[in-house]
């Protein structure tokens, strides 16, 4: 069955910040709440069910793309293990693995995609691999990662991404499992960051221009 996406329209204005609990240190840095935490949890539960039904009894190695994917990864695996624990006839053995990439500085792609950390990927040989990512932007980062993983000859590779962004310059790549398709806005929260800020925000929100300026990396910091 083809995986359905929840599409958030370009003109969707989100929810007022005043309707939710926002950390005081971020109150002036955000436009709106795009996806509340509770909705993220419900959608993640559905994705876990879809993955569970596709995998059946086969062992699964869940590969977390750090840092942005860690909260989605944790919640998704919690829901998968719950399904295994309470399902009478099907149980999915889970293995965990991690990789870290870097491709962003401020709100623009640097054009360079670097694998800067991770376990020994040779352990993936012959395994069913589920790559868990926070957001697919242009698709170039994920395409590069998949090329790297295929060199280690896994049995299969599927990708689960919480978000897919509609934006110019996209390669058109779509993951096997996706939570939400979002407009071309810079979103933060639920471990998605802007220069390492906002990871501690529960909801997925749109950062405003004041927030971008406040947390922007200055060029002289790299000299």
C-alpha cells in the first residue's frame, strides 16, 4: 500500500504561541506552532504501525541520523517495541545504530554534506535497515547517505522521515514513511535546530526573523 502523507498547505498559519507552553527563552523567536507535540506523537504511532506491518518478524536495524532525528527516533522505537510486546503473533527484533551528518549553517545549505560521526557501518551488512531522519529538505543529503549505506551491502534499506519540505531545488526524493509534508519554511523544535538552538522545544514551530538574527553564527566566529 502506498504511504500517505499529511500535507500542510503553504498558506497554513499554524497555531498561536499563546495556546501552548513555549519555553520563555524562545517566546520572541517564533512565528507560530506548526505541528503540536501531541499531533507528532499520534502520527508517529501510525508510522510505527505501518513499519511494524511491513517488517513482520524480520530483524530491523534502526539507524538514527543525529542530531535532529533523535527525538523522532526515540519515540518511533518506543512505539515499535510496544507493538512487539503486545502483538500476539508478530514480534520485530530491533537493533539500534547511529550516524551523524552535517550540511547546514544558519538557514542555508552549505552545499557540502559530511559524514562526521557514527558507528561501524560494516555491521549493516545483510541487515534490514530503517534510516530515521528528522526532515528531508532538498533530498541531496539523504541520497548521499543512501549511497554510503549501500556500499555496506544491507539486505534492504527504507527511510522514515518525520518531515518532508516542499522547496525549490528539491530532487523529488520521497521517503518510504513520512509524517508530514510541510511548506518551505524554516522549522525548529522537537530536536530540529537552528545553529544548535531550539532542540529543547517540544512543538515544531516556524522561526521568525528575530530568532534567526539572535542565533545566527557570525562569520568572524569561523576565522
